[in-house]
C-alpha cells in the first residue's frame, strides 16, 4: 500500500489549462442551490430548504424490465490467429443465440442512506447533482479509473462527469474552450481553430461552425491522423498562417473505429500525436463511442481474402498497468493513458453499448476541466434523465446489500430474479457486443470482395482468333477491412467508369460528384434497394469535398437486421456492377434529376447501410 501511495505522489500534477477557457467559462460559479444538496443527505434532516416535490407523490411505484444476461452474445477471440483457428471459430459461431433475460425491479424506496448505493425511484426521479446519479456515477468513475484508463500519468487521476451523450459532451467542451467569433464583428486574429481528420463525423462541424470555430483538416492514412509529412499535424501547426486566425488550440478526433474511415490509432501513433499537441499546447478532445469495437481478425481475414502475406501479430497495449480483463487489455488504450500534461478530454457514451435513446454519456478528464464542464451542466442540461440512469444503474450494479436483503424476504413470486451484472458482467457484455459486430463486419467484407472487380471478355475480330479471348479486369472499388467501429469506408474508382469526364447534354462534364450522386440514387432502386452514406457529407472542408469527398461511401454493418447483412451487401456489389454498364449519359442524367424530386416515401423497402441519423 505504501509503495502504491509513493508511486502516486511521484506523479506530476496535471498542468493548468485555464488559459484555454472561454470568457464565459471563466465567469461561471457553482450553483448556490446545488451546494445545498449535500445537506439534503443528512439522515433525518427536516427538508424545508429546497424546492423538491414530494417523492411519495411520484406516479410510479416500481420500474421493471426484462434485462439481458451479460453473456447473451458470443465474444470473438481477443488476438489474431493466422493459423486458421480464429477463422474456424468465427465461421462456426452464429451471429446471435437464444435470448437470455432476467426480471429487474427498481423499487420506489431502497432501505439505505448511502447515496452511492441507493438505487431507487425516490432518488433517481428527484432533482439531483448535475454531475450524475450518485450510484451510476460511482460505477462509471471506477470503470474509467481502474479498468479503462489505469495508466493515467498525472497525480490523483482523472475525474468523470455525466453528459446527455457524446454530442452533449462535445457541445460542452466547445463551450468551455472557445469564445464565439463572428465574421465582420471580431478580429480575425481571435478566431478559434480546431484540427481534425480530413473526413469526420460532420455533426461536429455543425456544432463548431456557428461558434465561428475554424475546422482545419489534417491528412490521414489507414490508421487515422498523420503526425508528420505534408498536410500532417506537425506540418499544419508549425506553418500556421496567422492571417487566418489563431493557431488551432483544439483537436477533435475519433481514434478507435474512426467515423467514417474505421481506422484504429495505434499506441505508438498516439504518443507521436500527443507529443505534437503538447509542443503546440493543443487540447485533445477524444470522442470514442466505438472504443470497445476493435477487430483483431480484420487484418488476418483481409490478407486471406486477397492472398496476401500474413501480417505480423502486434500487441496493441504495451503499457505497464493492466485492468485484469483480457478483453480490455487486448485493446488499444486511450490518449488518457499517455496524458502527462492533463490536456485530454475524453467523451464516452452509452449510445452504442446500451441504446442511443438513453441519452447518457460521460466526460473523463482532469478534475479542473471536469469541474468547468459541471458548471456548464448546472446552468443547462443538469443531469441525464433519472429514468435512464436508474435503469442502467440497476442493470449493471444490481440491488445493493440493504435492498437485496429486503428482496430476499419477499415471496418467490415477487422476488426479482436478478442480481446485476457488476463489473465482470459489464465487461462481458461489451466483449459479446464486439463479437456480434466483428462477425457482421467479416460477412460484409467477404461479400464485397466478390464484386470489387468487373471482368469483360472481348469479341474476336477475326475468325482465326475464335478460340481466343482477352479478359479485361476493371477495379470498381477498394476498401480496407475495418479495424474497428461500425463502418466500412469504400473507395469508389469512378475514374474507371465509361462516363468518367464525358460531356453532358448541357455542355457540362460528368465528374466524380455527378457519378457519386447518381450511383447513390441508382442503388435505392429495385432490385437493389440499398442506401449508403456519400463521402461528400463527411468532408471536413469544402475543398476536400470537391477534391475527393465524392470518391467514398460509408457503409454501416451495424444497423441492419442480421438477415439483411448478406443480402444488402450483395445488392450493393451487384448494383455497382450494373451501374458500371451504363454508357448513355442521358440515363445517368435522369438519375441526377431524380435527386431534386426525391421524397422520403421513395425509400420504402430500402435497406439502410448509410445510417445517416445519429452516427
């Protein structure tokens, strides 16, 4: 114990990042009403101070649900196996197995005064602290500090604060770290900037742009953001043109299962990027809703499918401290684990691990930064819905000792057959989800491999050549098997299409944007009925959109039903094959005209590989 304490005190304190705080953030003070809440917890105290409604008048006596067992889904192996055992395991495992559920009951009142163990409707549905429901917040804090990020290298470790999902977390981070800048009203030299990858989740642009934040694109490769080289992070920051505004002091990045490109940033790459951010004093906002979806089979299965040499096995996590869970320890760790300065703000969410409708997430960062985010919550969203928080708390943590004793005293009929997942069950649930999505990913990739090329046989010109034929092979698209996340990033080779750069009927040239848009519409028609997300919508800047955004589609293998994964992937490939046979420019222009007359009812029966909403 002494050795542990000595090692903890030897760590440096996180650096003060308050110079990055916005003017509004600096002016925020703690809610005076929220400060009263600590007195509300005194046992037996007469409550005359607050404006709390009487919990006995809430119109709910219990909250009940059938809750999945944490081992409902079959995990996939944690490490790649080039010898073939992994392939046989993946092939022999069905996408899902018989649902297993147990009955969960949240009581109106739990017989304990310990707020970190009190899981009931009386406390969950009442006004509370803006940092989150105490029992669930306590579990999240333990999970973050001891399981996900055991190697945080600053003294005291990180803190957590609840959010209403990652989008809310990002909005609060922008509120904390940026002043609003208006063109024509404020000095260009004061304009805030934020670096991100060339392709990104575009809802972030919708959050940043109204504040006047300039989004600056950084080149990327199959892993993610490039630290060095032309257009890299170092290149952009070192050669910043201050006539365009302040040098960017924020970074937004999805590093594990990048949205939309599906790359996973290695630990070595993280250290390089972090070093550059430290050099130029950049705050790292790490948005990682897909951190638990890292696919060890992808590189091996890709090599097998393409008859390539087997990749050398790599250990993703070489840091000293481990969580004790093989699955967690096999994953690439967060930027937090190399955050010697205390400049990382990590966004997590229950949207992908439980359900988007929960509207629940959390921020993990230094105590100082979390305290400022808490001040924003106090004056805005408060904490997430009490219904959602108490259901998740009961599901993961289960009845606490005092409540469990009360439940045991009930008749067998009234007793809930549920003890909670606990930490082991939560990790097991995540591992099972990874297995589900990894199998889906592999199925989609194998099918898409079959239609990536178009073969054509030429007709002999002379009778003497009748026994001969020339086969031409045209590449229609290429892709990397996703190393993580929920998406497959397809690079369309439109330059091989017969109408590439052809003259249109109105004197225009058929360019990449036209072909991309036409194919998207074409795929929504019978018999294909598939919807994809165009890369145009993920482009970080108008320049990237014009130069290369049209060359990509994002396909989601998560949203569709299990039965439709295979058929939708096949329809995509067959639709692309057919589209490459269009040689009449008028047929293509008719598809483009349909874009302007599009109605949502036209999508009836269309399989959704695009998932435009929410992802």
